[in-house]
């Protein structure tokens, strides 16, 4: 205290310096615990962290004592006692592996302690940026605990290399924890303290940093080493981050193909294996095996032997929690693009096939699934390899038959579905849709391979009709709209498929329909074809025109319909129950109504057939000529030539039914006064050249009935009543001749004898 300030005079200056030299060798400085030589002392100074350091700890760390504040500051300065600085702080923080920080961690004031330490370090770095490298290697940052079992009184200290202050918000925290060193969240730091983190580049981890750490993790050498789920977790976390990067369409430091060739992946057997030797464990988001033990328990309950499936090396299940609705599919896409082999349920275990068959239809019909797949071109490439045009046709047939549950609780197949955006306005709610699928060509190609209708064309419109027909949907407005679209595409319905809707009745083949009905009232009611004009006539030419082209304009244009309708009328007239005839009429004619209109209907049919067959100038001999062969078949197999009884009461008509070999067109002149002339077809069907040619040339009816024919018929005698004739004999089959003069009542016995060769020519 007697030194005072530095003298000015040379004599006293030399003496003053000699005194200082002597004092430096003596324990003349008061410390916080006693006296010490000046070179063993240090002044606390203004450093924020120095107040947390005791003199005893300073001595252990640096071999120094804190000079007491009672010492004259000028004298301490003249004796060379320096102030506590950066180098001293570093020694204290490193002492005994961070003993000071570990000790302070358990104190209530730990946040204040670490705040002051970081403030001191920040000030030192700002004063001299050359200290950065030393600061980065300084282990003074407590890490966050990765498990609740970690002891809070023993923090793990880390340096700033790879340190971050928080998780990346866009990536699950569970993936980040095994890969990053994160600063603890148990400290509340001051704003000045947080400046240190910005100075040394410690911040919240970002995606680029995580992808770099993930790549480093998965490329670690592990070839053919065993692994447990716990030890493999960092690998799966790193691979999950890279998978996310791939699905987002981002690139990494090397190509994905190179990455797939470089890494090894945990297998189900607990070994790291090359990816190309392993098979995926799921097929389009469905695990190809039942959960462990289920198959064994079922077999044990049923008392049957369990057959162990063939061992297949598959990728292990990722040791990560499930994330997102289609997380298995995301792994499939990623691993397949890296080189893993796809699963094949049709060639795998039976339980895998059952599991996939039960669930796959719901996934492939989900618009959200296709939205997920469309976000990455790798996913579409993967689906194309499984479902696209080049796969085995057997797989396509299997996929199209997969069941899909409907909102109403029913089931349809995948091949029954339609794309809502395309078909909603056409068929409304009558069909089942794939809702929300993205409008992408690649997606539409895959949907088309699954049998789902994605565009309006011939095949999809036919599919609409078949779907409506199978479910008995009789919406004539929808059917009319479909017919308009089909006609615009130049479509003509096949004759062998029920394609034409008759409302409230069903769908019928084109040959079973006509545009207009019969002009004859009885034939209208006995016809088994359906008239369309009364149903579709109100829709205008856009609907009427195609239907008129697809079906006969009128039933008179179809020989099959003409003959069949007449045959049904004859059967009704003979007493056959209408319920046995499958007529379209809801109220078919009675037997009496059929008898009254039978001859008019027969004449109408004969004239139509005659006009049809007369179109050919030369009689065709080939049996394929439809009008001729149809008429021959009907008239030779059935008694269908109807002749009215000329002697009956018009109010109570009677008719005769003749077979072709019993009928004749006219009689010879010498029989004109005989009763047989009353049955000549010429008298009833008129002197029509086309009708005459039809009977005599097409059906081979006898042209002229002569005396020899009459004698032969009379010699055969009566043959008995027709069992199908009505009890009042109003409808009978065949003729019986007598010698009664013209005007007498002819006989009505049935005759089944042959035709004489004379006159009729056999």
C-alpha cells in the first residue's frame, strides 16, 4: 500500500522498481483464503461466469488464487496480477471432464449458471473470432435426454459439432432423435446467452442437415452382421428420412440406384443383407402374412397339421411407429426403387393370398390411395410393375374380381367400378364409383388395367348397360342417354346379348324387340317381342333413330316373330293357359278372343310372309335363307294354316287348323259345287299372287284339289277328334269330306291321312 503511483524522478523510479521486484517474490497479495505471491493470483474482473467459480475450484483447475478486492488495484496491476479471462474459463470448464457444469446441473440456479457461462464465451468470441475452433470443440452443452430413464443429475455434455437446438418441424421427432445431438430443453437461457448459439452456428436442425446425417447413418459398414430391433433403430430412422426425401422427389449426394447397391438392410432373420436379395413384406400396403401365431392357433383349434411355409428372406418390419394411412406402401415404393424384390401374393403362401384378396379391393378403389401414389413418379412406376399392361393376365383377372364394399353394405367387384368424374353425369347414383382419383394419364392407365371404366367409349358404355341389367335398374332416362352415346360411337348392339331396356320388364336382345307393334290387335297381344315406340318415342330423334336401326321397325319384318306370334294365338284359341306361353301382355287374350281374331291374325301373317319371300326372284335352295326356312319350320311342325268355317254363325266363329299336306289352294272345276271347295285357301286368302306363291311354292301346299284326291281322302274315314280342340269344337284340326252338295253343313271330323298324288301331285 506504500508503493503509490509510479515515480517520475529517475532516482525514485529505480528504487520503486527494485521494491516491486522484491514483492513479486513474496506472498504479499491478499487472497480470498490467505496470502499468495502475485504470480499465483488472478483478479476476478467483470466476466459474467467468474462469479460461479470458487477459489478452491480455481486452484484445482488453474493453480491460481483469486486476489481479494481489498488489495489496491494499481498495486496488483504493477505486480503483474492479471484479470480472469477466456483461457482461465476454458480451463475451469474442461477441468475433470466438466465437473463444474455437472455439479451446477443439480442446483436450482443452473439456468443462471449456464446463461453466464455462455455470455462469457460469446463475449470472448466477439472479441477474437480466432477462438471459434476452440469453442466448437468445447464440451459445455448439455444434451436432451432420449429416454425418461436418463438421470437428470448427470447430463451428457457435447461440443457444438453437429449440435442443434430443436427438431425439424416437418419430420417426425422419432426419426430425428437417434441421429442428432439436441441441446437440452431443461434450461432457460437469457437472450445474451442465446447469442452464443448464433455465433457458433448452432440452430434448429433443418431437412438438409437431417438428410446428410441419415445418409451417413445408412452407409455405415454393417455387412452380414446380426442386428436387434433396438440396434437397427438408427438405421431405420435414417432410411425413413431418405425415404421421405425420395417420395418428395428430391435428390441426394448419390443416385438412388447407387444407394440401393451400397446399403444392407435388416432381414426377418436378424441379419443385414443386400437389398437385392430380399423381398418386400407387403403388397400394395397389405402385409402378405397374418400376424404371428394366428394361423397356428386356427389350425390347432381345427385339429389340423400346420404346414410351415417355405422360408423366404424378406425385409424386416421397420422398427418405427406407423405413420400415415399408407405407410407400408410408402416403404414398398422406396425399397423397390432401391432394388428390393416385390412380393407376389399369387405365388406366396395361402394365408398371404387370402389376406391380400380380402383387403386389396378397398385400397385400389380408394381415391385417397391414388392421390398418395400420384405424388411420386416412383410410386407410379412401382404400381405399373404390379398392375400395369405388361403383367401376367392371370393377375389382372384376379384383381378385377376383388370385392369392394359399398356404402349400402353390399359388395361389388373392382371391375364393376367407374370413375366418378366421368360417369356421374351420365348414370348418376346407379353405379359404384372410384371417388377422388387424380386426373393423370398414368393413373387412368392403371385403373383401366383393373377393369375400372375411366372414359366414355364403347366398352365402358356396354359395361354400364350390363351393370344396370345385372342389378335390375330400369331407369329409361339413363338407358336413353347411354344409347345416344353409343350411337355417336357407331355402335350396334350384338344380337346375342340383352341390351335393350323395356321399362318395368327387363333387358332384351335386339331381335326380341321392334320399334312399332303389330298392326293386328290379336298379334299385338300374342307377340312375345317388345315394342319400343311407346317407351322411347317421347325422347326425340337422338334416341329414336338409333333404336330404329338396332331393331326391326315393325314385327312384320321378322319371319320368326310372325310365325311365333301366330302360333301363340293358335295355342290360346285351342285352350292353352296363357301362363304357360310367356306372353308380354299383362292381360293376355282369352280363348274366345283368340278364336274371334284368329283368322284375321293368320291372314295378316301369311300376307307378310308372302311379301317377304316374294322379294327373291328365284326360290333359294339353301336352307340359310331366313324367311323361307323359318316359315317351313313352323308350318311343317304345326297346324298353322287357319281356315274359317263358312257355315258357322259369325257371332260364334269356328276355325279349322290345317297342316301343309292337308291344305290346298283351289279345287278342280268339277268340284266347285262340292263341300270341299269351301276349304280352298283361295276363297279365304284372296286371289293374291304373292300369297298363292307362298303357299304353293314355299310351303308346298297342293295347288289344285281334284276328284282323285277327294276319293282318297274319303276312303280314309274319320280319324277322331283332336285332343287339344276346344270342347265346343270351335277350333279343330284337319278336314273330313262327304258327298253333301254345296250349301249343306260339312262334316267336322279330323283326318290325318296322306295326300293323293293325283291332282295335288303328292
